């Protein structure tokens, strides 16, 4: 892929309006990380009426998180499946984040469902597996790193041929790779501590129903620069001819 081509951020949802007004949106946060890796970026809203651009016009793909659920099989979401399959087939560097991670797994033959243990939210510890030592996206991370997480669904079954790259006690599939150019990460490399605390501010009643205390979780939230570095690393991979 030519380094002159942009990385396409595929927007699959937006954050809450009050967060967006103060801090920006999912694609803004992702763009910051990609630009740190020297990438040009453009955004495509998958929920609109226009199809995604042709693969030859982009150097890579990042699929955002969303408040939607992959298992609901919404029309716009399912419409991305054959396009993602072609992207992976043609070795276009692809990174799915949270919803994007789950959608990529679904597109490649995995299974997505509600997590049997409920929500994982907060700054969490993630363990990188030994087989990631030479992984071009995650291999630079320490064996245990902190990352932001907020998800109710999980990749219950990975696609055939996928390699698990990272996990923790709650989430067995925090990261996977399929082939040599497609990755999914359940954690959020684009989230700052401030963004996650903003989510927790409005999730008090929801968290209480889950048996968790949003205030206590928020107090333990911190920035996660090691996880955040994944975006710049991906940008450099996508820019490599």
C-alpha cells in the first residue's frame, strides 16, 4: 500500500452528545493516535447511505467502537461484512476496536454474544500472550499492560485460524490476529482516562444494576499510554509499502 494513501476510520457509532461536545468523538480520538504514527486519515460513517470507498484508495482500515451490538445484526453493520472480507483477503491492514473487533471476528467466521459475566469497564490489566513476541502490532508492549475497557459483548468464538494475542481474567479474547494484516482489540487504545471517566459519570444507575460502583471504578481510571501506542504502531504498519 502506498504511504500517500489515507487510513480509513470506519465510524460505527458516536459517543454521547455531551462527551462529544467536550472531548470530541471516536474518530477524532483514533485520528490523533494514527497521526502520531505519521498517517493521513479520512472517516467513513458506516451508518450512512454511501458505501465505503474502494480498497485501492486507502492504506488501511480502523473500525471504531459503537453503542450498538454486533449480535443485533443491523443492516448497516452486516453491509460491512463482505467489504471487510475483501479487505482481509487483499491484505489491507485492518484494525477493529471494541465493536470493530467483534465485527471483524464475525465477518471472518467467529461468534459474538453478550458476555456471560456482564460488563467490563475501567482501566484494566491485559496480559500479552507469548505468541505476540514477534507480532508487528502488539509485540512492543510489555507482557502485562493497562488499557481502557468498556464492553458488554464478547467474541465468544474466534474465527477459524485466528491467533489469540492478549487476554485477562474477564475477557479471554482481548486481542487477536487473523493472517498477517488483520487485528482486533477489545480494549480501547483511543480512550483517554478523561474520556472513560466521562462515560462512567453517566453510567451510575446502569453500573449499579450490574452490581458495580461507577464512582469507585472512575477513581481508579488512569491514562494508558502503552495501549494507546497501538494506534501509532498500526499507522506505521499501514504506511509500509
